[in-house]
C-alpha cells in the first residue's frame, strides 16, 4: 500500500520532466512520500496513440527471463526484482486510480524456428539455471500443446511461468490518475533548460520553451531519448540514443478463438519476434530494432519483417485484422542500463536509459527514485545503475564529466 511520508521530505518541491511510465511512476511515488511534485509533459496522456515515446508504443512484456542477454546478468537481476514487485504494484495502482492495467499472469513461451535458434535457447536455459530463474525446456510437441496455433515446424522452446505482460497504455493512464489523486500537478510544456542553484541563494529550476520558470528543490530528467536535449548546468547527462521499433497492433476476427493464449516470443533465423495478446482480442506483434536516430517513419521493410517472422511461428497471423501501426523510440544509454538517481549538479536526478526494459522496470524505478529523492542515496541493489557511474568499468559509480 502507500508509503508513509518520509520526515525529510517536508514540502520540498520536485519537478519531474517527462510523462512516460518512468516519469509518472517517479512522480506518483514521490508524492506518496510527501513531496510537492510538478510533472512536465508536452504530449497529453489521453492520446497515447499519437505519441512517439516508448511508453505509449511498447508491447508491455514483463520478461526478465526471455529478454535475457548474456553479459547483462546484473540488469536481469534488477528485472527479476521488478517483476516480483508487479502483482502488489498493480493491486495498489488499480486501487489508487480506479483503473485496470491489463496485467496478465499467464507466463511466456519462447520458441525456436530452426536448429540454430534452438541452440541459442539451450544456452539461455543454462544461463537461467545458473541464476536460479525458472524456465522449462519444451519439445516442439510440448510447445504446440500449450499454443496449438504454432507452426508444426517450431523446433522447441522454453516456458517462463513468471514472465507476464501488462498494457502500457492503460498503465500510463492509471499512473496519471493515481499521481493526480496523490497531489501531482501536471503542466503541459517542453523543458528546455535546467538552471543550477547559485551561491546567491537562487534555487534550482526548470525553464520551459515558452519562458516559464518552475523553481524546485529537486528535478528529475525522465524524458526518454530526448533527455540529453535538455540543457543542464554541467555535462552530467550521457548520450541517450533512440533505438527505433516498428510494430503492429491487430485483432482476432469476431467469434474466432484467440490466436495465442499467452505471450509468445520467438527466434526466427536469429531475429527476435513476439506476439502479445490482450484480453479484448488485440494482439501486439513486433518489433524491429533499428539504430536510426530520431527517425519515426514507418517503412514497408520494417513492417514486412515483423509480419514475416511472426507468420513463420504462427501462420494464423495472416488472418488478423491490422488496427494500428506504431513506431517508438527506446532510450538507450551507452551501456544499455538505466541511469538512476543523483548527478553532480545539486538536486538534479536522472531516471533514464531504460532501453527495452522501461515497462518491466517501472515498479522498481519508482521505489529507487523515491528513495533517492527523500534520502539522497540509492538502495544498495541499485547502486550499479547510479546516474554518475563510469561506463566500461564494470558498473562502478565513480563520478565522470560527460564530454
């Protein structure tokens, strides 16, 4: 349930820049701790389909096991921690907002298209075993017993019972309502510059592009891949690269059974693909991963790749009605791990760089940022992801000037 007010918080003002999942969970949790919070967001949360932020486009997979990448074990452990928080987080958020978030605790099936893909899954299963993450090896027949619409040619797979899903658009709306009810003030605008506190007693502040100045005791940059475009007093924000993802939203024809009953992820000749079902018959199919800067154009090649690979695993994809095509920009840090907590500028925090894991890491990010804003330090388990760490040095947290 709600956190007790921290005695240090008092009525200190916090300005959160960014209205995606990371910004909104930070604002909500900070308000619960007794801080006076203003959230700055240029795009209305009421129309997520028109935005290009990752939060409004993401499929909503909560998959620390099936999203695992060798060499990212600490990040995987943070994902497992956050996934374990989700059930209680959803219960609290739905009660606070009065809105459902589409949480589905049905597990995830990861399947292989060919022998090479199956070899990758075998290695991944061995990694899971070393880290104590629950996954079960399945034969081709075992996969199709769980998901009858899979192609007979599927070679085998892994069942991850603790990898679930949520609807990020509904989650975003719920966080907006919960934040408002907790006292968060939202301002429509685009942050242009953070002004540092001065020796003359001037306060930290956030200047908007229309000239308005929002004074604050603390500020949080949570603007995704646009965060490094906000001017700061010192170069404390590392480069945040946008990673483009194209995906489709489709719907099962009326009267037809679901095409999949749980999230199905697959490797098709080494390329990842996924199908994420919703309770209302929607299926999210994706996604490309393209390093093309801030390009948000839909391309025939990108959508063809998404459909081609999904159809290899689930031929019935061809019969779905396409309802929406989407492009999102994932915010990647230099080491693909999140940047959390205080920077060298007094009062300025980062909550950025979540890359593919923003939805999964929403609960734990809220906890970490609330701690940082009320105590000035990160929890021990999050110190590897400190905003002022040095990249390429084994996750150290030494201070560095970004040049």
